[in-house]
C-alpha cells in the first residue's frame, strides 16, 4: 500500500508537470506563430499601400521596369523586413522572375496559394500554420498586363525561435520532473510515514498488544486519523478486557460447577468439558462424542432429539441411573450467530440428584415405616376391643388378657410416637438442649443400676470399668446422654443370649482423633457384648431409621428400629459420634465419643 501510494503521488505530480508544460508549450508556439504572422502582414500592409502600388504601376511604363521596381522596392526593404530569411521578387503575370532581393538562381519561389491567386490576377496574403513559408503577393496592374510583387519569408527565424522556446520548455520539463520527483517523495513520505506507523500499530493491536500509543504530530487529517486510531485502540482494549473478563467469569463458573457440563459442535464432536464431567466420564474422556455419551447413558429419547430437525430443542430427562448415581439430564440444541455464519452445537448438563433421590426415597420409606409401625399395634388394639365388645359374656381372665394387650400395644404406640417426636425435633433443629456439667462416671454408674434388674433376669454379667484417674466433668445434656447410653446397654442386653457378658467402660482420651472426629480430648464410652452380632451387610445401615437386622426378632423384643438412629443424632448434635464394630456370633461393641463441651453450648 505504501509503495503504491508513493507511486501514485509521483505519477500525479509528473502528469501535472507534463500537462502544464504541454499546454504552456502549445500556447507559446501558437502565440509565436500569430506574432510572426501578424508582424509580417503588418509590415507588408504598411508598405504596400494603394499609393505605393500606383507608384509601382507607373514604374512599369519605364524602359527597364524590372530595375526600376527593384530600386523602388529596395528603398522600402527595411520596412518590409527584408533580410536573409525574407526576400521579395518581382514576377511576371506568369510568375516568372524579373528581379528581386536575390538573383534568379537563389530565388526560392514556390507555387503557394497566395502566388497562384496572384497569377490569376488577385492579390492574396492568406497565412496558415500549415504553410512552409509566409508570403504576400500583390498584383500591380499595368496598361495591358500586370506584374506581381511577391514577398516571401522562409519562416526559419520563427522556427528557430520556436525551437528555442521548445528547448526551454523541454529543459523546464526536465527540471520540473526532477523537482516533482523530489517533491512527491517528500510529500508521499509525509503522508505514508504516519500511515505506516498506524499500520504497524494496527498489526500489534491485532496481536493483542495495546500498550503503546501513537504520537500525534499535527492537527491535520493525518493527526485526526492518528488520534482517532488511538481512541479506537483504547476502546477496543477496554471492550476486549470486558469480553475476556466475562469469558473468565463464565469459565470459572463452568470450572467450579458441580454439574457435569459437556458441549459438542454440530457434528457431535467434543468442544468443552468441565472437570466434574471429566471425572464422571474419566474412562472415555479422550474419545468423548455426543453419540458415545448417548450410548454410555443409554438415552434413546436424547438420540431422537439430536437427530430431529427442530431448531431450538431443550430436553430434560429425569432420574437417569449412571454409575450408582442418579442424574437429571438437560440437553439443549444451540445456535450462535457469528460473523462468519451460524454455528450450531449441543450442550448437555448432568445434574447429580443422588442425594435428593435418596432423601426422597428415605422420606417415602419413613412414612411407610411409621404407618406400618403405628398400624400394627392399632390393628391389635382394634381387634381386642372388637372381641371384647362382641363377646360380653367372655370370661373375665380372657377379657383381662385382651385388655392387657390393649395396654401393651398402647404403650408401644406411645413409645413410637415419643421417639418420632424426638426425631422430628432433631430434624427441625427444634430440640431443646438442657446442658449441665456432670460426671460421666456417675451417669454410667446410674445407668448400670437402672438396667441391672433386666440384665439379671437374662442371667447376663454386667460390668462397668471407670478410669482410675480423675477425669473432668462433661458439659452436655445429661438426660439425652443417659437416653443414648441406656439404649446401647439395653440393646446389648436384648440382643445377647442368656448368660451373656456385657462390659461398659469409660475412658478419657487426650489429643485423640478418629476417621470421623478431629484431634482433641474425647470421652470414650464402650458398650460391648458377646451376643448375636450384626451381619457385615447390615452394619452400614444400622443407624438408619426403622432399620432392624431381624425384624421379627427385634419386634419380639419390643424394638422399633429408631433407638440407634436417635442415639447417633444426639451424639452428633453434641459434636461427638457413635461407632460400631460387630461380628456375627462373637459380639458387638458400640463406642460413643463425646467432647468435653457439647457443640451447641456457646
Ligand atoms: P430397636 O428398637 O429395634 O432395638 P435400635 O435402633 O436400637 O432399634 O436397633 C436397631 C437394630 O440393631 C435392632 O433391631 C437390632 O437388630 C440391631 N442391634 C442393636 N444393638 C445390637 C446389639 N448389641 N447386638 C446385635 N444387634 C443389635
């Protein structure tokens, strides 16, 4: 562009110089011709007046008219401008030489238009640029004939002068061209240097370098262009910054999103995949494509949507099982209008709803369990009441046993309702905690006393091991902790065959930690038995609500499956935990960890 512009400036200036000089040349040359012609005619007309023609006419009557005429004309030769380029001739009416300013041999007489006209008897002095000579033919009549006085100018002087002017013009043209060349170089440099700078800057802006600014040296159009360019670069930089900020924001959101997000182009090739999706589809992330994803997730409806022609399809597929998790999958077809055309693609978002799904499942199970647990005693109560009502003559002892059953089932119902209330309060964080400082050793001693009778009835040996050193008091809700400990000890009594062995112990562990508890000081209460034990598969579920290992056995023993769930929640609310170790046929150990101060105490 730069070279082209320089060439154009040179071309324009050179053309201008040539044009000007050509026009000037043409005007000058035509003026020279006009000047010489009018000068020539003026001189001749001044000489060849009517009276001079009459005078010459009279001389024709003399003895030697040729000589007489020559002498008369010689007298006026200066006025006629006779010199080496211009001569006069006296010619007969046939155009034959009679006399003249040169002798007959050197006379240059051509049959011009004027001369031919004179031979026919008419004076003529027409001048035209195409004629080789300027001539003036005057007819001088005599008594019976006429002669011609013919003045002819070879135009050599005019041509020499014209040539001189022409050579001056050529010289001027050459000087002009050199000057034009120099000027155009200076001018084109003055124009192209800033343009070159702007071009360089534009290239560096295109490469993303916005640092440098162009210096504005003038107030002219180039200066305006430079400052406009600087402003444009500034605007572009801030726009780019905004766009890249927005992009970073989106990328960060995309990166930290817990949902798996995968984008594909219109041919189903992978465009983008976030870390969650990478982790989920780790085995085939390198070969990921839309078809592969559909295959892997076994989604027929998604496949149909992909291959349908509708422009903006959004599809949500709920509860898709994949790798033991449950997902809601949103699928969208995308269309972006870009400068180079329309871009199409797909975006798939996998939202992990496993937790929500499990919660919903356990909520449904909980309601079913509650209905069942309350329904069973209610059926018994209704049955007993109906039996008594329809058999008024029933023997008293039988009636008493039915009433005893009604009381027993009512107690069981009220026990379940109480436990449900506790669970509901724990769930809704509405449990009223009643903290106090007390000795766990004392509490455990008290618990052992409470269950002693029960244990004795089963023939169990019940032992309590307390720390020999003095241990600090615990700050917790004594009643709730007692409920936890009693539940564990009573379970040990319940689920151990007669004559079993139940050991309860208390330890104070300083700077101790477990897999679930942080490092710190912990009270550790162990309740061990050598009872039936809990199968390995049941252990992970043992703290779930209504979970019982053997429903029949547990129901026989008045169990509801809520005790351990409540105990675990209470321990957790205190900032502690309950752990379990159990082997079928060997026994079970529950370990309760409690912090020195319950976490709900400020
Ligand atoms: P339940 O009221 O049925 O006793 P829990 O929540 O206290 O309810 O106990 C849940 C289940 O855990 C019991 O049904 C029982 O099957 C099992 N279990 C609890 N403690 C023991 C133990 N010490 N030995 C064996 N099984 C136990």
